[in-house]
């Protein structure tokens, strides 16, 4: 079975690595052009992986460009895997492989579709999510389901931990399903559209700006949702961007929103519309050590 692989992020890299190690015949790999780094915070370089395995590697701006379609048509893959890719595929690509095009989406399809599924899972307070493999057609995340594995989402999870869960599930699901696809015995289930809830919109870096008038719970949730591998929640401190990667909160009382209350070696306490945020990890002006970012006389400083 000849496989064409389309993917551009860390998740994609890990999945490609595991199927190559398992001996599957990946004849060509499409990844994002390096200029896409400004759009995808978790973009990955595949150069070492494709070079060491002797695989044809094409870097693209848009997978649907005519020259890329022609390359795929000439390659004649039996299966196309689309793992970690934001662009919808044109029908000219979808109809190429005889065994179909398999995509992945880290939600419990068909309940939630659309963009930025991991951050939205946290922002929507979901207690359960899933990784879904499905047959890509011309719609948005609405093809037949190949496989779906559910996992819990706790208050201790953030985008980083959910990304790791997604990757771990993806590796196992690929290794288990590829033999079934090759033998034409793979599971295929229509999506039950009566379970559809909503389509999530694209998120931008600006969506990570902290509004200190919100409650500590809402701000903490935003920090969890936007942390690595995403751009992070941010605010203004000394006329430069302060990115907050990890936090906790004290649901204590009404405070002065955005005002630094206490400075400690291990955390910084900042007031919100209700309660306080404990900044545990942050970046500012090329510094990552809290003791170098905040000085004792910064107490009372307004973050905005």
C-alpha cells in the first residue's frame, strides 16, 4: 500500500515517525512552506525525517495548487493521510487514492467541528473529548468515521497536555487502522448529524489577550487554552508583551484588576475582576525566569 502523507505540525511529525518506524510505505510527504511559521505556532520541520528515510518531500503554500495536484496524480498513492493540516482538500485530490483520504480531528465528531479544537475544548469547559479519524470528503469534518477514541479533560489539563494525549492516541490509532485499511476491512460509520452541536471558529493571537476585568477563573482558563504549543495568553508589562504560559488562581475576593499584588520567587500574584491570578511561568523581553522579569518595586504596577 503506497501512502502519501500530508501534515505540517508537531503532531504530524510524530505520527509520520511512528508509521515509518513500523515499516509502512510512505512514498511522498507534503508539509508547510517555512513561511507559514507566522500562522502555525506548532509548525514542524520534516527535513531530517524525510531525508533519512529517502522520501520525496514537497513544501507547499497550498496543497490545492495545480502543481501539487499533478504531483499527487502522478504519484498514484493508494491512501492519503492528512494528519495536522488546516486546508480543506479539493475533490481533485480526494478522488485520487483508491482506499480514500483519512483525516484526523481532536473532537468527538460530529458534536464539534471547525478550527482550534484543543483550545476551544478548554474554553468550552468540556469534560470529555476525543480523537476522531474520518474519511475526508468535500465537506468540513463530516466524512464517515474510521475510528474514535475518547479521553477525559480535567481542570488540570491545558493545551500542552491535551496535545500530548491527542498525539499518543493518534499513533496507536494509525498503527491499528493501517492494516485494516490495507486489507479493506476498516470500520466505516456514518456521522450522526443529530448529535451536532456547533462549529468552532478560527482563533488568532489577539484572542489570547487577557482582559483583567474578567474573573480569575476565566483568565486561568484562557491561559490553559493558549499555552504551548500555541502562542500563549498575553498582556502588556513595561510597554512590552508579557506572555503567561502557566498559572493558578485564588478565588478570594474582589481586587484591583491587572495590578501586581505580590512578588515571590515561584509566583506573581495579580488582581482580576474577582480573585487573583498566580503567574507560574511567563516570558518577557527574552527572559523566562520570573525573578528576572519582576522586581520588588513592580508591586502595584498595572498590567494592561
